[in-house]
C-alpha cells in the first residue's frame, strides 16, 4: 500500500469514528419504518443490477442488510435484470389481441431470434397483449404497471430477463377501434403487424386489407391523410422537372396536377391494386363490401433501433492479442 493510499484510509477511518449517530450512510428507523439511504441503494444496485425502487424495497424488507437484500432480489428474480437493459434488443415479436371492436398490437423485443421463439418468451408476449387490450389508452407506462397474474408487467419482464438471460423490453403498444368501426389485424412472420380500421364491412375484410398493408407498406390510407407540405414539395419537384424538359408554361400546371393524382394513387392504400386478387383497387374492394376506410397502423420488429454490427476480424484480432 502506498503512503498516499494509507493516508486516505486513515482519514476515512477517522471520519467514520466521528460520524454522528444518524450518519447519511447508515440505515435508520423512523418510528416503525426503516429508511434507507441513496448510498445503500446505489451499493445494492451496483451489486445486483436491479432497479432503484426494487433495491429500496429489498433493503427495507431486509432491514438494511445488503446480503439479505441481495438474496431477496435473487428470489424475486430481479437481480441483474437492469444490467442487461443496456444491450441492444432488436429482435422479438409483434403480438395482437382483440376485444369487442378494439384491436391492439404490442412489440416485445429481445436480443436474438432464438429467444424470440422461446416458449417462455412467447407466453409472456401473449399475456402482455391480453393485458394491453383491456387498458384505456396506448400509454406504455400504464401497460408496464398493469396487473399480470398477481404482479406487474414490468415485474414479470424482469423475472423473464433473469430466467432467460437476455435483455427483453416491452417497446410499444398501439391500438385502433371504436364502437362504430370494425377492426382486423394481420401478423406476418411475427415481425410485421397491421391493424386496419374500417366503417362497415367485416373483421375478415379488415384482416385481408391488413395483409395487403403488410406486403405493400403504403405511407397513407386515403388522400386526405397526406400532409399539405408533402404534396406541395412534390408539386414543386414535378413542376421543376416539367419546366426543365422544355414544356410550354401554359401546359406545365396541367401536367403537374395529373402527376400529383398519379402520385397519390401510388402512396395511398385505397388507390393501390389489391394484392390478393390483383384485379381491383382496395377502394373498390371496400365499396363492393359496403365499407369505408378509416385508417391503419403498421409496425415492424426493431424498426428504428440501431443494431450493433460486430466486426468478426476485429474480434479475432483481439482474441489473438490476448485482449
């Protein structure tokens, strides 16, 4: 031990010796309830990786005993759940559930496609979707705090992390439906989920159109959904192209409006050719079934999540170098 390290140790020991009875780093009782300090919570969190509130509860239950609190967290399956939360979870599954006129989709992520097929993961995902369909909104925090077989969804998630050993996240929840509408959903290969909402028609019709949305991924449902600034930007581009081609100015505007109509047909669901029969538009299919498009929601597993790209050559080089 160096002289400087010894001096620091002596100073710390002296400070502890003169600490008041209720020093900040000591757990203390106020009445009949045990209060714990942030330092103790941090120590337990660093040791176990569990959440802050879980660490606080464990310390209170264990009367400030770190070892007993650690054991408490292990029994609850909460230890190390949060430490895995920093790892990228871009695989997973889209799950759906319906109740009356409402349909809901939940994206649940994990780290590998192997775990995405695990029985415990699949059971958890289905249970979360069944819970979500009974909520009043699409608030993720409300879903995580909701009851799931005697615990919360978040507690069940943490227990599953401890059991499986991968970062698992309930990423988002979306829903559609109202008393005056019909909803249908379609999940493609567990990775792409779509809910279509229509007026009139049937659930089967809505589900068939959801399959089309999954395949074609239209940006908008109907022309009225296209933002005005998007149309204006496209109009400016088309006009510039027409003028550059040497077309007379008096016919440029007519050309642009014709191309705008074609552009809307391409980007709007109701104008696209229905992929299942390829003989009519989605709008015509709705019309034949006495239905009207209200909208759709489409999500895909991992979209927007930046995945870590491993460099195999670098990994081999590090191993060879003994790093």
